[in-house]
C-alpha cells in the first residue's frame, strides 16, 4: 500500500516538474505570460486536489464495505467492548 502511495506521489511530482518546464519554454517563446502560466498551474493544482479528494473518499468507502463484508471489528466496536457500562 505504501509503495503504491509513493509511486503515485512520485509520478505526480515528475508530472508537475515536466509541466512547469514546458510552461517555461512556452513563456520564453512569448506565447504565454507569466501570469497566464501561474493561473494555469493553479488550475491544474486545484483540479488535482479535487480529484485526489474524490479518489480518497471512494477508497475510504470501498474499505468500509470490505470491513463490513468481512465482519471485522471497527475501532468503535472495540471501544464499546472496553466500556464497563455496556
């Protein structure tokens, strides 16, 4: 699991660097202003964060379903067993 996360983060960082390099080249040629490049990167970052949040929520939902299907005890279940009033 950790390896998948690291691979995803590494890929995202490489992609970000590549996009920044290409934007610099376009800026140098005068096809794009510095402000336009900045706005473009901010938009990409925002979309990436939104996609991450969506994927994270889907992942959590999937894990909850798996825990339920397997009948595994949750943190709340374990705490309820520890409670002397129960």
